[in-house]
C-alpha cells in the first residue's frame, strides 16, 4: 500500500524535483530528496500541516530551490519515475528517514547541527534534518 495518495502527475512531479535537487547525488541521493517530499505530505506539524499532496509540498513558497531551475522543467526518464514511485510506495532510508528538510552547505563544509530541525546525518553534499520529538509530526 502506498504511503501517500498519488496519481501519474504526482509521480512525474516528484521525479522532476528529485532530479532537479539531487541528480549529482546519484539514485540514493535522489531517493533521499524524495523521502523529504513524501515526509512533508505525511507530516502533521509546523508549516506542513496543510500540505497533503506532492504538488502542494513542491510548490509551497520557498520550499525547494530546484523548482526554479531548468532541470526541473525537463522531461524525466523511466528510471527517475521508478525512483519517485519507490518513495511513494514507502521507501525510506537514513539519514532522510524522518527528515523534513535538507540543505547543501557546500563542499568541505560541516553540516550545521540545526537547520529548522535537528541534524540526522549527511549523504554526499546534503545534510538532512528531522523535526525531533518536540514537534510530534507523526512520521
């Protein structure tokens, strides 16, 4: 059973943001970005209380820098769609397992301990942050 409700357009949109945000991080990096998007759809806390669809999450004001990039508007291939569907179907992995935020602080820069949430770890250039127990996001 899928973790969230979806349609074909949602799969396409998720694949596009995963590609735009993390193509250089490989399949696993794109899956981690997908974790964050799906987690935001599921989350019942903070600024994600009223985002119940992939589209609402991705187009939320200032949510993802990749939305403004040319790569976001390019077509996705079957592999990228497959990765997006894996996230929708429930694939989750640390350090993005419960993450609601990520950032790329730059090469050879240590991840800040906090960035909205608490640091859960790093994958290549990306630092991932979870809300922690104090927010009770029900992830």
